[in-house]
């Protein structure tokens, strides 16, 4: 790995100046960066997009006089005459003023991006996209939006788990300003730990992501928060039957470019549900509690360089009726920064952070399960801009993690693991834009000291523009990760997700589906992705995206439910009966169809996903509990009225039934306490259930309709004072969607019923 780092330094030193136009685009309203703005040199017909920091770079511009134009949705167009001199870098920083939303800006901007970016299995969104999905209790949240993404399956209102194209939650990497968030979703599935009003941009990759991202084998959600308002003190106060929240931001020093932002979000459901929803749980209310706090201080160094110091504390407490108590909490702190050298094409970003996550699940008459992970990270990313939107990206990172894990299997055998080890990674990514062809080869090198292995992970993405309105695309590659999470078959739903590093207590070999026996060297999780698709611009406002995917999980670790003996040398029994973990493989295949219609008033988002997920444990093939064959999401948003102050949003979700283990028999099993015991006349105080081996049963289908209507009020005297009233209903036609069934009493517990709500937000 040290030779790779030497190469990074050499590349950085040799990043000589070119004739380049570059700079940052910010909002005149609050001084924050404007991502995805279009920067265009009119005479040359060349340009670039701003990144999430508002940075753009147009290299190899011939000397001369030109007109540069900058456009972005909701902002007035900027135009200026510039003079470019040979072998010099022209820096042009711009602040855009708020304006009207123009259909032509939306259409032309998205179309150019689709033609010049690979964009396979990725959605680039902002907080405005999240607000188009109906909110629960008036609080828009990325958790709800994430559930409408093609290929994403949710377990429902309770549990807070999402599965992406056959991957489990531990195989999804969630980032906040570069820091890994180990559990981003609260136990009530409407809410995440993120504050929507702070989200500047979010990239959601459901597969085939390039080598910039490592450490996960299924998906990535990369969320970037904006900085605090640099112009004035502002904020938000909101309340509903579900939550209350406060957001405060403003300048600490306008002269030195220092600003702050602080947000807090508290759940109210346990208290308010007894009053507003007495028909739920026989008046006992909804036992969901969570608290989220986040703070950041930004130092703007001028000319695009900045430092962010941030910290957070998230926690969740819930008592599932007749099931279990689940508690988790996480905290973290760090710094991230960006630096633009004066006479270089290089753009440097970096981060240093530390965080910790703890989770505990307690149930009646069984041992509690606990887990924790503490980590430290230092990472640097470099970007080098080339002609015609081509770009070279490279970087490296160092990580140190400590994990603890305590659980048990179905035989009540305790499993305890402690581990700590460093990791290191490095990547190269090169985007090539030549005429109608866009290629993005990349490779990642990842060193796992806990298992003594260095992996090379090649990846490739590409797109070909058949016409201006039709494009074909593909992506794929190899992915690995060190972390495993385990669940117990005793869980009614998968509530507990602990973290462990690649387990070593595994069987020495694994029998593949074709009968071949292979040696198991370590417990790393490994996968290959293959994705292909087509994009169609059906007209100026309507687009169609179709993608077919295949994920081959060649090696995964799972808890060994067959363990009945301690793993000692005197036990001359097969590994499958004494090892803590087993090795599995799996496949996920499917097709995702996305139809989007977008104007300044009407927005329609229609998704259909067809998928099949299987697992092989060395003996049999089975369907995991999140294998949903059909999934439909229909989202609509319409703005109307004077000054477009009214908005109606709606979402309908349909999903076919999840697999479950069917009961094959019920009876009494007598505990033998002595050789003279008469087992014929002895009685047992407990019923024993005999389950089938696989999850071959199917629960009923799931479907639900959510509706919102929002009215905005603006003060005529004070333009910054605004009110929002949001009235909504969750599960509008009161569908009974199964959560779980008590096998002893046959009592059915359902997901959340019809729940009307009203919320008030005050902005200043």
C-alpha cells in the first residue's frame, strides 16, 4: 500500500497550472453552496456542473474573450464577460439570487447531465426532492424517500430496516459528510437520524458504484449537509403529534466567514399517541422514543477553501408489545475540509472523524444481545479536471475499528466476540468523455489487517448516447467488506443488527451449489455486480429508466443456527455443529422501471421493481425474509394557488408478501431430569414448535396510501418570516398490514393503522 500513497503524492506535486476557468457558486440568500448548477461558456459550447461544495472547473479553455452563464433551478441566471489568458487559472466565484423556477432550466440541465454522466443505479437528490414525498406527521424525511427508490424494499412502519437489491442493512453504507452512520433509521420506519432542512445533496447508489466507495457490497447513501447561514440568524421551529424540532443557524463572525448550525429532533409519539390515537394498542400508545442532535461550525477560508467541525448524538428506544425492548445510541465528532491550490488543477478534500454505536435487545426469559462499534477514520480525496468533463479522482483512507458482540443461537449457546484492527484503502477513478461515449474505469485496493488480506476491486461503468434522447448504460465490479451483522431465528422481525469484524470461527470449507468444496480462508463478505439499462427522454418532461441487475454474493457470513456443541478440540463433531458462524452465498436478480414526469407544478414518480433473492447455506437454497417479488411506488406532487402556496403530495406503495417459516407441528417436549423419570406421564409447562427448514410461506400483500396537503404563509412586512401548515393522513384507507403473528395465541399484530395528523412549521 505504501507505493500507492507515494504515487498519490507524486500526482499531487505534478498538478501543474493550465488555462482553466473555475470557482464556486453560492446562494446570495445564505452564502451556502449551490450543488448541480450549470456553468457554461457560450461561445465554446463547453461547461461543467458544480459539485456538492458548489465547486466547478472548466479546463483547457483557449485564450480569448467569452460569455459565461450560470443557471440553477430556483435562481436567476448569471451572465458575465470574461477574459482568459494562456497558462493562467481564472477564478470566478458567483452568488446567485433567488428567482422563478423555469421548466426549461429543469429539462435542459437534467438532459445534459444524463448525456455526460454514467449514472448507473444512482439517484442525485436534494432536500426539495425529499419534500415531494408525503410526510408523516408533517416532518419530511429521507427515510420515507429512500423507500420509494427503485430496488429498495422496506420491512414496513415498524423495525426501520431497508434492503437494497438483495443486500442486508449491514451491506448498505450510509455516510454523513463522509462519516459512516451505523444505524441511520429509527425503529419507526418513517424517520431517520437526518434533518431534511440541512441536506444539501444526497447520492443514492443501489449497485455498481465506483471505487471511490469501499467497505460495503450492496449500496451507498452519501449525504452532504449544508453549512450554516453566513448572512443572518435564521431557523425553524416545528411540531406535530409525531415529533418536535428546532433548527438554528447564523454567522458567528461575518468578517472571518465563521457560521454555525444546530438542530434537534425529539419524538413525541409515546406521549401524544395516547391522546390522538387511543384506538392503537388498546390505548397504550406507540412506544417509540428517539432524540437526534447535530451541530456544526464552519470556517470559510475564502477562495473556496473551508473547514467544518461537527458532532452528533442519535438515540432510539422502543418497547415492542409482547416482543422485546430495543435501545441504541450513537455519537460522533469530526472535521472535514476542502482546499483549492492557487496555481494547480488539483482539488483536495479531506476528513478526520471518530464515532461509536451501541445497541441492546432484551427479551423475556432469554439472554440480552448487545453490540458496539467504535471507529476512527482519516481520508483524503483528490480531483483533477481534464478536457470535456473528463476527470481523474484518487484518494486513500486509514481506519481503526473496535467491535464487541454478544448474542446466542437457537440452542441458547452464547456467542461472544471482541476484535479491533486497522484498515487502509486507496482508489483510482478516471472518467473519460469522448463524443457519445462515457467510460469510468476504477479500481480500489483495500487492506484488511484483521484477516491479513489485500483485495484488488476492479469496477467499470459506461454509457453510450445512441441519440440525444436514447442512451444505453452498464456498470459492474467486485466488492468486499469486513463487517458482518447477525440475527437470530427467534426474532419475530429483524430488530437487532450488531456489528462484528470478519469472523474467524467458521467451518474450514464450504460446499457450493454445484457440489464443489472450497476452502474458507477468512470471513470477508464478497460480491460481484452486473447492471445494464436504458434511458429514454420520451418528451421534454417525461423520462423512462429501465435497469436489469444481477448481484452474486460469493461469500457471506451468518450466525450458525445449527450450533449445539462448544467449539473445543475434544468435540469430534462436524464444524457445522460447533462453529459460531457459517458461510453462505446468494444471488439477487431483478428489473427496476422508473417513469418520471417533472414540471414546475406537477411531479410524478412511478416505480415498479421485480426481483428474486436466494441464499445457499451449504445444504439448501432458501428465500431470505426480505425477498419481495413485486414492489410498486407511485408518488405525486402538485403545486397550485396564488404564489403557488398550496401543495398536495401523495404516495401509494404495494408489495407482495414476505417469506416466513411455517409451523409444521406443536406439542410438549418433556425435559428429562433423571434416568428413573417416567416420560410417558410427565408433563411440560411449555409448548414447543417445530418449524420448516426454509422460509417457504408467504405473508399477505402490503399496500398503503399516504396523503398530505400543505399551505405556506409569508409575512408581507418581514419576508423571512414564513409559516407552513401540513395536514396529512397515513394509511388513508386503514389497510391491515401484518407486522407479526403470535404462533401460540394466533393474535395478529398489524403495522400502523389510519393516522391523521396536522403539523406547524415556523421559519425565520
